[in-house]
């Protein structure tokens, strides 16, 4: 795996976590819909 792939994966992970955090902030308490 080269550096660019590693960066892309990190960006995807950060993106996913930010979406979960936003959902939690809206007060539904279950993050992403698939976890409900």
C-alpha cells in the first residue's frame, strides 16, 4: 500500500466518524442509521 492509498483510507475513516458524530449531535442516539 502506498502513501496515497493510506491517506485515502484515513480520509474515509475520518469522514465516517464525522457523519456519526453529526448524527449523535442531532439527538437520535444511534449514530448511523444502520446501527439502529
